[in-house]
C-alpha cells in the first residue's frame, strides 16, 4: 500500500515540476516582450507630451494673432473714419466739383 502512495506522490511531484517548467519557459519568453511593450509605451508618451506642448504653443500664438487682428481692425475703422471726414471736408470746400461728378 505504501508503494501506491509513493507512486501517487511521485506522479504529483513530477506533474508539479512539469507545470513549473512550463511556467518558467513562458515567463522567460514573455519578459522581452513586456520590456519592449514598456519601451513603446514610453516612446508614445514622450511623443504625446511633445505634441501637447506644440499644441499649447500654437494656441498661445493664435491668441496673440487674434489680439493683433482686433487691434488692426480698430485701426482700420479709425482710418476709414478719418477718410470719410477728409472726403466730407473736401466736399464742403469744393461743392461744385462733386456735383458735376455725381
């Protein structure tokens, strides 16, 4: 009877050793893949950070340009007002000239 128990125990130990051997073989092949995946993730994170910085700087320059456009539009309106005033003064000085042209 002891022989039966010993052979069952030996079989269980052998089966456990086979499972451990497969585990170590699989983990050994997966470690390089995991390291490569970690490197790729870090690379993509650095790319994303660079693109976010570029987008932030583009937004800043866009805001500056928008402010400059607003200022130039105000200057254009002022220039149009001055031109209209100048034309009005010219009409008052030379009323016959404009009557003939109109």
